[in-house]
C-alpha cells in the first residue's frame, strides 16, 4: 500500500523509510548508523542510498574526520 502511495514520487517504501530516518537525525548519519537504525545490512543500505543519490534525494559524502566513513546528507 505504501509503495503505491510513494510511486508518483519514484520512491519505494524502503527508500521512504530511509529518508524519514535520516531526516530525524541531528547530524547526517553514516552508512553504518543507518544500517543499525533500520536493522538492515550495510550492503542493502549502500544500494538504497546509491539509488536515492541517483534520484537526487541525498548525497553520499566522506566524513570530515574519518575518510573511511561515508555520511548520507539530504
């Protein structure tokens, strides 16, 4: 049902849930933090984040203090 409601915006329910979770955070979360917060695998979060980045909903940027970490910025 949620997928049908989100269809006009081009989002899936997983993508919508991820965007909502990221928006609720005080600071742009890392991929690992999103994976833990949404009980998903790191790989799944990375795939969904890449799709959202292609659609222009977020950017995946290196962390300023830890270049190995990637942050998801709306």
